[in-house]
C-alpha cells in the first residue's frame, strides 16, 4: 500500500511538471458556469477568516470558498480573493496536487468565480486553472477519487473552452465505479455527476445517476440528513435538496446500497444490512434512535468479539425488515423490525441461535438523539421530542431495563440458546405527530 501511494505521488509530481507550460498564455476568459449544489456553511466561514487558512491540509480542496460564498458579504469576498491570489502565487509548487484535491479545487473555484472575482478573473488565476485542467487530463483516472477528478476536468474544460482535454467517453464509462459508500460520500458524488452532465452533455452519466439518486434518497432521513450508520456528518440538507432537485430523477434504490428502509405515517427506519445490523429511526423531522461515535443501535454479547460478515437472508415487504448474521462465533443473530401501517409502533425482535449451555450476557443498545426528554414509569420509558410527540419504549418481561445518558440498554443473561429479546417503541401522541409532519412539508 505504501509503495502504491509513493508511486501515485511520484506520478502526480511528474504530471505537474509535464503540464507546467499549459498555464502560460492559456485561456483569457472564464465562461459562466450553471449553478451547482456545492454546499457551504456561513458559520464555518467565520473560522476561516479568523484562523490560519493554509494550516489545514483540507483547505487545498477549496471547500472554504463555498463557505465564504454562503456567507456572501464583502468581507468574505475580499478574503476569498486574497486567498486565491496567495495560492496562485505558488501554484505548481505547493501541496494539494492530487487528482482528487485538484478536481474539488476546480469545482469550488469555478463555481464561485463570480463571487471571488467580481471584476473579472485575473490572468494569473486563468493560467493556474488551465494548468490544473491539463494536470487532470493526464491523472484523473489514476485516483480513487476519479469521479470528482473527472468532474473538475469537465467543468474546467467547459469554462476554459478546452474540449480537447476531455477523455474518450468509452474510457469514462469503463473507469467510473458503482454507487460509492459510505452514504456520507453520496452528496459529493451526486454533485460531481451533475457537474459532468451540465458541462459535458455527451458524457455517459445517465446510468450512474440512475443508481446514485435513488441511493441518496434511500439513505436519507426526513430530517434532510443522510444516515450516519457508517459514521460521517450526515451531509448538508440544503446541498442534498438542491442536488436532488437538479437531478430530477425518480427510481427504486439499487440493491448495492447496503441499506433497507421503512417509512410509514411520518416514521422512518433505516437498517444497515451487515453485521451487527444497526438501525436508525426518525419521527417526522426529528431523530429518535441515532448512530453516534460511541455506538450503534445493536446487540452485544459480553466477552464475545464481533466479526463483520455480510448479512444473509435480508428481506423486506414495506412493513418489516429482517436479516441475520453470524458475526459472533457460534451464534446467529436475527433482527426483525416491523413498523405498523400507520407508523405509530415499531416492534423489534432480536433472536439468537446457537449450541451449548454456557451462560451468555446479551444486551441491546439504543443510542438516543440529543434533545429528547426521558422519563420512566411502570409503563416503560417515555421519550419526548421537542415538538411534544412522545414515544414509549417497552421491553416485556425483560429482567433489566437500564437507562444511561442518551442511551437505552436492555439486558438478559441466558444459559442456553435459542433466546429472544423483544422490544417496542410506540408513539403516544399521534395528534402532535400529524401536526409536526404536516407543518414541515415533504422531502425532495
């Protein structure tokens, strides 16, 4: 792996040197770009302005330019122009010359060129953009980030009027990969494909958009965020909305997403279909069961390490999801989640099969979303959302029902298998839930 990285680094440096002349006397005008859903956080722009921009290696992707454009005031514009001029002075000598970084850099720079250069793009910046486009023409296919590298090349070849830099369409079709995972990568991939489609209509993007758009929808909660079952931030809901609207496609999600989804009556459940079968749940636009850096909504068996094999016997019928895995040695776990037709009750069955009579301590963990108020009485645990909607958690005949900060844990010690742990989440305030769902509207 280290040898491959070193080889790629040397290849990138050689390509930078070989294309250094492309930026001299290149394009003299930058053609306007159609609007792209590049995201951007105006609050984050404050940090870029106040801190050292180039101290962060990720700054080489120019994501900060989208943050500054989202803020959009004169201070942000002047800072953006100064930062671009600073980078341009040393282009070709600094860091960030990889296909992935360069592709992202061109996307952000060209998308926000009017904001950063309201009086026209300086010739030095045009030379820098031309050099980077020539670099990508040589190296886009050599990167794991080849999709975003190709998008940067497509946008630059259009904006700089350099159609000869575009690769052969058949080569593009062979090089592009299926829908990427984890879901946190989906918005950038969708934006990249849309950029290619806008700037290079003849590119073979249709099959990949037909997979990617429904994959984004399958991974999305009514909150607007993507599932965090693989980690990540959940994405920018505004960027995802804009990208889905621009794509304007409707299709069933592909089988390769690694997810199964239930959605009824304003309640959404997303199950990750590999061991240990974690899930998330939202009520209207408010999360209830979530994925956190500290853990997922999954079972655990004390003193038993978990492997991560793919799930088997994955099934769903619109009201229920089921899957099984053998990640624990000698034990098969079967999880079944059933959502009532009106979305007011989620039932879980955790079945464990295996041999032997050794005592096993089995627990099931449910990380809760911040902002919930948790109370307890003889009927179970009551989880109140900020809107007033209440979900009651109950585990019938469970010897131990423990609550921790932002987490529910049920536990049982069994001396033989098979064994089963059942639980339910029931919405008690259906009127408030309907009001909440109606006032927030529908997702794209």
